[in-house]
C-alpha cells in the first residue's frame, strides 16, 4: 500500500463493546457481512427438513427479538430467520448512513440475494411492514407470501399518539428530547414504550420487562442510537410523502404474493381504520382484526397470529413438504388455534391482474377477542374469541 492509500474502515470495526444481546432458547445469532452493511441474523433450527424459509423484519426501535415468540410458534412450519436492520439490535450502522425505507429494503434484498434463501415467507411489523411491502413490490421473485402486522403505510390523518414518533425525524427534535429525558431511567422509558405499543401492557411478565430494560440499557450505550432512530423516523415521514410509482400504496397494489394483514384495535401508532384500505390495496389479501391488540400483535397474541399464518400458507399450498401438495386450510398445530374454511373468488373472478382475492369469514382462538374480515374489497366478516396470550416475550417493541 502506498503512502497515499488508506485502508477502508467499516462502521462495524469501530463500535464500542457493550453487553451481549440476549439469545432465547432454541435460537442462535450470527453476523453476516455484505457490501456496505453487516447484519445480525437471529434464527431457529428447522424442525422439519425441507421447511420453506421465512424472514422477519422488525419496526422502528425494535429488533429481531420482537419475533422470538412467533418464530417459536411456527416451528415445524417454516425455517425462520429474523434480521436486525442496519443500526438496530446488534447490527452496526450502514456505511452509507442510509436509513430510508428504500435503504432498509435494499438491505433486506441484499441479504436474500446473498443467502440464496428466496423466495421466502416475508413478515414485517410497522416500519418493517413498509420495508417488506416495498421488497415484495420490486422483487416479487423473492416473496412467497407476505404477512404485515400494523404496517406503517401512509395515513392522511395520523393519530395524535403517533405524532411524537414522527417528530423524531424533525431536525433538532431528537437532541431536544435527549436533553429533556436525560434523567429518565431505563425502566421509565420501557414503561412508556409498552404503554404505546401494547393494547394491554399488563400482559407483559416481570421477566420480559426485565429483559426489555436490559436491552434498552445496552442500546443506550451505543453512540449512534439516537441518530439511527432520528434518521429512520425521517425515512418513514419521507416515504409517506412519495407519490407516483414509488408511493407505498401504489406499491401495495403491485404486490403479487398472497398477503395476510393484521391490525390491532388498540393500536396507537397505526390507525385501525386503515385496515380496510389495506385490504382493498393488496390484491390477494385477507385481514385478521384483533380488537384488543396494540401495535405488536405478534408479541401480544403470537398463537392467534400463528394460526392465521398457517391458514395463509395452507391456502397458498405451502404447507406440504418438497413435492407434496399443501394441506387443507384451517390447520392448527400445538393447540395454537384453528380456523374455518376460507372462501375464494370463483375461477375467472379476478381483480384485473389474473388473481382472485381471498374472502370468507373465519375466527381463530388462542389470543384474545378476535374478529376477522377477509375480502380484498372488505366484504365478509366473522368473529371468534379465545383466551388471552401470555405476553412472555422480549419487549423491545418498535413502532
């Protein structure tokens, strides 16, 4: 190397040493280096050989830990991996500092291309829902099915409780908030997040609360924590203002994959009223409506969400092993729940793109009061009820 040349230095190589990230039973973490980014991937060993791959993408302020319970519920159905997006969880910031929805989507695509795992069953929550919508629209070859839990899609009238999160993207607000909240304890901060993200924060066990506090204390030691939150918040706001072919609603209309939409009636960050618009936008969709859930239904009612995912995969013919046909709809496993038959549109009754929307009414049990609506045009409704979930999860919930 000549005297004028300098070695390249990535963000991952200059980070401070902090406490290790918690790894749940049956999980493992690995670090994947890709051009410009290093991603931490949380996975579970496949219970059944030949299980189709699944990838989970968390929301703003969250991490791959947000998916631990749902991944465990889906053991034997899919081969699960969850990403820590660049700058979140245990992944260092991207070299280019791009935290836009497009930048995050590019990271997901880059990982899937490098891993050769596609097409996958793709899951997204909140910001992760916007990211995975974009991935499914621009790279349909990478997506078998799409499950969106409280996806952050543009709203004309944003709920008041969601305004502070959006304001984080305004220049100067993050530093102001940091000064105001300087004396807040990690426990106070976690209680605030749980109150915002859970329909009933009382569902969270003392152990899960302790884990969440430990994780937040770890993250607050990272010098880039607030910068990542600020830039990612700005990325969501910017994505909301995009029009034309790059608009998220327009991209939702382009998604080819069968889509499960999950909305919580007590969601303070994504409007419950947006559920019907989403069901109309995604051409092959079904909607699971959970009146008692908040913003992170996969953490609040993992058994109920898992039952709906099983039905989605059964409808898509994805439950059989290699070379086998899919199992019939309504399959429940491990007592997680059961579901009624799903009515599809008659042959030839398409939406103009050669695909019919899912329809019919069904309920599932295992996670609180449930009502479901499942027509791409919003028609047809059913109701069911069941016991509440146990809330035994890591609660670094993101928005």
